[in-house]
C-alpha cells in the first residue's frame, strides 16, 4: 500500500522537475532572442517611473528584433 504512494509521489516530482526544466529552457531562449529589446523596455519603464516622461524606445533595437523574428519565422516555414 505504501509502495504505490511512493511511486506516485516520485512520478509527480519527476513531472514537476521536467516542467521546471522546460520553462527554464524556454525562458533562456526568449531572453536570448529578445534580450536587448527587453532591456530597452525595462529602461524606458524605469525612466518613466522615475519622472522622465520623454523617454523613448531605441528604434534600432526594435528594428533588429523585428528582423530576427522575421528571419526565424521564415526558417520555420522551410
């Protein structure tokens, strides 16, 4: 009776670990792909909360991120 519960508990732990690893890998991928754009978004948000209302996103970072997304989308289609 106790052996069945241990197996289920071990299975749940394994599933939890697998989900955690998957989320970590996806997070690393998103940060790698959009790191500069995310950094720029946080910079603008921080400056605006600090009272600098004329803070704007860097267009070159946004354009390069768009180009990367288009390139990855085209490679997925192939």
